[in-house]
């Protein structure tokens, strides 16, 4: 099956699903307060489109900042911990435990420290996503057979060359899987923290309109949150492809 | 050369590889583990030497010390008249049981990698790598990735990579041990041909007695607990070697002799 044909079928299926939803709503089979409808979402766009556009921008920026901080700090910590056995032994169980802890209990404290503005969301996003990134990087680097480093040393590689031209590309698959998990958790963390206590952002407007039973607006917010998640995933794939190509071309000075 | 005798500067300069009173101890105090003790031998220019011994005799450790990858606890190692204090890739090529090819690089790029580390220009790198791939019979596999190559082919790439910096000494740590017997024998023959062409000095670690005798001018037999050299044997076979020699009476006698040496120290 060609790519365009597959796309066409996917769109047709989506259109059919939306029509079915709208029809069920019009026939009174679905409660408008619980299920909304495509037409209610369209009306929400005409009523509150600009508010949501602004909220979308805020949420995207919060996520972008959290991603930048969590990726950098997580990979750095993981790589350093992997090369210091004592630190790795201590931090591995702590990192695993922190991934399992419901970090959302921290959020009220973060609000008290940082207020309701974007910074508490960024920090909560970082806290949500950094641990799997650090842990995966650490495990990835530790999992590389020492033979590679020994071989490179025998060929005259200095520690920096061993790190960037041998170890980093070898650890890349593990690091990327950590980034996938961490980035998803950051998106969840930021939107969730907006819902719990804030003054703007997609999460905030979802919970605001939920309270007022504006189901169309709630669904619009949900769609935008999905879009944010999709964007984050696309950005990750882009970075992944870029680095895989980099790794393949590291030999080119 | 008897052990414990101080090497003179003249000795060091004359021999390609000089190992004098080398010991290696891991850990300290009551948990100290002696891997090697008072190992002394010399290998002359162009000689093919094999180190053979039971597992745990420290032959791999000894090779790593020669390669400058692991420091000796005592004694000295000199290669080409200079003390070994760290890796010297321009003089020494090292090969391990696994090729350790970088999986995202093609065969040719792997051969070029030591040159990449020394920032040699891409065109020059390719020019030096391709003849070596041809030498090991992989000219048509230059653009294949390691996971598309067999175990024997991967070790051939590793040989080419070893040779790309034109080292005068090759140190090989059981390079063919993971291969099946037929491939191992063929690789041994190819290695001998390459060695006869390039004329370098080789130290080859193995636990295979047949391989140790077949390849070598000199066999160093090692004993275990602690690791040490128990006998130096000059192999009386002529060159070039052929498979038929393995069946000869003198080969069998030599093999038995080494076998008994190793069996004795084991019990």
C-alpha cells in the first residue's frame, strides 16, 4: 500500500468517526455535557480561539524550557555517574525510586516556593522527566563493553575521543529511549501542573471550562494538549535522526 | 635470557621487545592477587612469538602490559628501544578476541578509524585503508557494516585496522579463538602470509597448542599461579609453513612436550 493511500484511508476513518460522533450528539444519544461534539468544539474555537492560542504558546514554551533543562542535566548526570562507580551505585536505586514516586505531591510545595507562574511548571516538568533520562543514560553508558574503550585506547584515542567518538554513539539508543520516556513525562507534568494551580496554559483552561461545563472548550483544550504531545514527539524524532546521522559522520572533521 | 639479570642499555636497544622481571599484582594487603611474577623474555626484530598457557596464567595481562594498556607492578618493558609507558599506536598494533568494530561504521571506515583519531584527511585515509582491505581479502566488502560480516571477516577487518598505522609490532590476544576451527586455520595461514610480506614482529597469545606451534618461530610456555614463563621453545619447522607439517612426527613431539609442561604445572 502506498503512503498516500494509507494517509487517505486514515483521514477517511477520522472523518467517519467525527461524523458518527456529531450524528449521535444531534440524535440526543450522547449527553452534551459529558461527550461534547465536533460542532461544540468548532464553536469553542470561534468563542475562545485567541485565549487558547495564547495558552498553547505558553504551554509550548514551558515544555521547551523543561525539555532543554531536563535533557542537558539528565544526560550530563547520567554520563558522569556512569564513569564514577561509587556515584553510580548510590544513584541507581535512588533514581529508580524517584521514577516510581508520585512526584505530583511535590507540586503544592513548588507553588509555595515559585508561585503560580510559568517557573513552577517548568521546574515540575524538569522534576517529572529528568530521572528516567539520567538513569537510562547511566545504564546505557555502563552497558558498553569495556573492550571498545580498550580497543580505542590501543589505537591511540585520548579520553575525549573515547567519550565522544566511541562511547556516546554506542550509548545513543539507550539515551534516546530515556529521552522518549522523559519527554512524555515532562509534557504530562507541565499540563498537569497547569490544571492543578496556575493562571494560564492549556491545562489551566481545560480545568477552568470543566468547572463551567463548557464541554466544547474542554475538548478543544484536550485536542491542543494532544497537539503539544505530538509536537514534542516530532521534535524528539528530529533530534534522534540528527544525532544518528551525526554519529555516522563523526569521522568527518 | 635468565630471569633477574639486569638488562643493559645495549640489550634493550638490540631487541625489538624486551620484557625484564615484569610482575603484576592486583589489589593489596591480604587480598592481593599475583597475576604475573618475574616474567622475562626478548623477541627479536621480525620474529613471530606465541605465548601459550592454561587459562589464568596471565598471558592476556602480559599482552596488555606490552601494549601499554595496563601498567606493570614491577619490572620493565621496552619496545623498539623505548620504555612502554602507555599505548603507542604508531609502533604497536593490538588485536583482541573480539574485533570491537564500531557498528555504525562500514568496514572501510573502521579500518580508517585509527587515522581519524590522528586527524588524517579523508582522501588520504581512504587511500591507505583500501589496499589493506584488499590484503585481507575484503575489497568488495568495504562498504558493508560489521553486522553484515561473518566473525572471520570482522577479524580480517581488525587485522587491516591494525596494519593501517604501519606498526612494527603486532600484539594479538587470542584473535581467532572465537572462530570455528576451519576459519581459524585459514586465518592463521593468512596472517602468516601477511606477516611474511610486511616483516613485522608478532606476539600472539593463544591457548591452542597446535596454533601456537604452527605459527611461531618461538613458543613461550606459561605456567599458572602465579603466571610465569616456564619454557622458551624454538620451533624447528621451516617456512613457509604448510598444514601437512601439523601431522609430522617432530610437530607431534613438540606438541606433547608443551602439553606435559602445562599439565605438570596445573596439578
